[in-house]
């Protein structure tokens, strides 16, 4: 059968390669100054973040910001930074 995706991966836009050990800071989209979670991708660029509520979050990855909508209380999208 089908399985839900358990992790996302962070890629470099220019090279297309995964970014190992990328630092991820998570904040609410409406309050970007308050970091609520931090995470680090693994050696292959994989990451997985559990959040308390569904909604919009701001991810700061290696100095680049992305707004993400967490529809299932988890952030596990493939991201290109």
C-alpha cells in the first residue's frame, strides 16, 4: 500500500545537491522574531519537524527564509534554498 512521507530533504537550488547538517529555525509566520523550534538536517539533508498546531510557519534555513503551511502538524517538505 501507500505510506505517508516521513521526512523532507533540503536541497541547494544552484547545485541540486542535498545540504547536510543545515540549521533550521522555525517561527510562526505572523511572529518571525520568535524562534519556537530548531532542527538540523542529517548527513543526507533529511529533516522532520513536529509542530503543535496546523498553520503557517516561517523556516529560516542557512539564512534564507521560507513560509510553509503545516496542514498535518508536521513539516516534512522537500525544500530548495
